[in-house]
C-alpha cells in the first residue's frame, strides 16, 4: 500500500509543535511541499489527511458524501454548544432536519429580511462620526448579531430587556477561543489524551456562558410556541415545520437548530465584513471604484434588495474578500469506512480536511493569488472557474443553508457603509488572522472612520 506523504511526525505530539499559531499557513506549506494529499497528526488521536485536488474534494463533499460523516461527535466543545443541530448532526437525522429547516431559507422569505439588514446597518451608521476610532470587527459582530436576532427570533437586542446580551458575544468568544487552543495548545492536547475526563481550561466559563444562552433561547421558544401566528422570522417557520408524518421539532431540537443558526449566522458574516474593510483600507483604487459604483447607482439612497443586481463591483469585492480570507478556512469529514483516494487508503475514523485557505490561493486558478484584485471576478471568469476551487460556503448536500442570506447581508452592509464611510487602519495595531473554527481577526481591526460626505 502506498504511504501518504507528509511532514515528519514527532512521537506523541505528531506535528503539533510545527503548526504553531498558524495552522492555515502550515497546511498551505504542506500542500505546496507534499502535493495534493498530505498526512499529518495534530493530536495523539487526530490523524489528518489534507486534500487539495478539486476532484478529490468533489469526491468527498458530493460524489461519495455518504461514505463520510461530519465527525463532530468527538468535538466536546461544539457538541456542548450546538447539540444536534444542522451543522453537527449526521445521516438520516440531519436529512430530516435539513428538510424541516430548508423552507425557512426560501428565497422569498430571505428577501423579506433585506429591510432589517439595511435598517440595522443604518442605525449603526448614525452612531459613527467623522474621524471616530473604531474596532471594525466589534462593530460588525454587533450589527450582524442584531440582524440575526431580529430575523431569527424577531427580537431587537437594543431593547432594554436584552441589554445583557453581551453575554451572547461572550459565550461565542469562549467557543471560538476553545477552538484556537484545540489547534495550538500542547497542554490541551495532553489533557485530551488522558483516559479520564478532566475539565479543559476555560470549560467552566464556557459552560456557564452556554447555560445563560440556553436559558434565553428556551424562554423565547416557550413564549413563541404558545403563539399561533407567523411573525415573519425564521423561528416561526421552524416551530410550524412538520415532517411527512405530521411530527414537529421538540423544544430540544428547536434549541439546537436555533443555537446553530444564531452562531453560524452572524460570526461568519461579521468576519467577511471585517476582512473586506481591512482590505479596502489598504487598496485605495478598489475603495474608490466601489464608492464610484455606489454613488452612481444609488445616488445617496439607502440600498435596497433590487439594487444588488446593479452593483457588480460590490459583489466582486465580497467574492475577492472571501477568497483571501475565507471565514470557513477549512472543513473536514470522517470516513465511516476505509476509502481510497488517488491510490491511497484513508482509514475509517481519520479526519479528511479540505482548506479554502489553500484552494482559494492556488495560482493555477487565481493569478497573483495573494493580491486583492476584485476586478478578476468578471462573469466570464467566474464561469470559467472549475468547481471546487472556490467554495466559501462549502459544497454538496451539506452546503451552507444560509448562503443567499449571507451574500445578501454582506452586499447590503457593504453598500450601506462604503457609501458613507472609508476607513484608515491604525498603524499602531497589528492585524493578525486567527484560524479558529472561523478565520477571525485576533484582537480586532482598529480603524479611523472617515465620513465621505465631509470629504
Ligand atoms: C459569509 C457567511 C457564511 C459562510 C462563509 C458560511 C460557510 C459555511 C460552510 C463552509 C458550511 C459547510 C460546512 C461543512 O461542509 O462542513 C456552512 C454550513 C452551514 N451554514 Fe453557513 N456560512 C455563512 C453564513 C451562514 C448563515 C447566515 C447561516 C444561517 C443564518 C448559516 C448556517 C449554516 C448552517 C445551518 C450550516 C450547516 C448546513 C448543513 O450541514 O446542512 N451560515 N456554512
């Protein structure tokens, strides 16, 4: 049997020390050095096979997806937070839930959220002043969280009763920090390898945060399950959803789906926005071209859903931003039986990883791959791109359910903000990508907002 190439592994710790704080860069270097299939080990029991040929990624995500599980069962953090929601569930249970949840993401339903997206962004803009110093990542987390709370539960986090909602952000922060550690902490790896369950560092705080979030979500579900009307939000659809046999979701299932949509539905988009403004702040030409498109097409109006089709450069900026800084920088699967790829055997139970960070920076498909060039995204170019080289939302049956929601939201937020403000990066503040479960800017992105109206 052919041996899969890969970096030399040190007994017990495998490649963990080499990964350091930059697993995305380590993955990329390995793919460049060892080729389209690389074997590595990050923990005692975590053997990873990294794939970077589009055909192989297609095989895993689409053609033979039944041979692969998500493999989240071994992930204590995600299981605690998301339970058995869409992102983490498996097989028939997942299929049933996907069928039940899908109608909530129907085009018309999603489109009805456009006004909330622009209204909430507008509310944020009213708070900003010329020359104001901001952490743009924090601001984007806030607005996307407010948008998802409104569209998911019909609640306004600005109301006094939700003012403790920083706890929501805090819980999320705990989860994501846990993830960074998972990749990079030798101490954590050692604790995980012990045959007894020892609480991991920070896990008590995480559990408390999840408990607080749970109470909030269960209260909302209980209050809403007694109602007999469609409030237009996603939760109304989830509560009303019926399986073929007439059964509905239990409160626990509703909780898991709601928690999943809440977390998956705002942090990713907040990251897209943050990286987009970071890139625009460094590329004056692109920022100017974007502003010109918005000025010409919107004439100072608040953007509406119907404007999006006329804003190709706005969309190109988002595509290019997600290429360079994909919020989901890698996805993985677990073969449920031994599988063969390119003549190599990938054993059941290993982790098969596919990285957007690597694929999106492949010079074969993206000339000058590390440069921010929104103009590359012409319709012809997009059409010419082979499948599975650009997949910010994943692919196959488990493709992101919130794909259209996210693209609409990102475009509307970008159009609303870039129409009125530009940003200067704080030269004293280093911006560092943190490859947690999502690719987020560690310590935020500090900027100075410059009002375009006064320039
Ligand atoms: C730019 C923003 C977003 C990005 C980049 C993104 C990315 C992804 C990716 C890559 C996957 C597939 C994961 C895998 O195959 O293992 C996924 C799945 C998922 N996403 Fe998103 N997502 C975004 C926004 C959203 C939004 C707005 C929602 C909901 C409101 C959402 C909900 C979900 C759910 C529920 C799944 C699991 C789907 C399933 O397995 O059936 N996402 N997302």
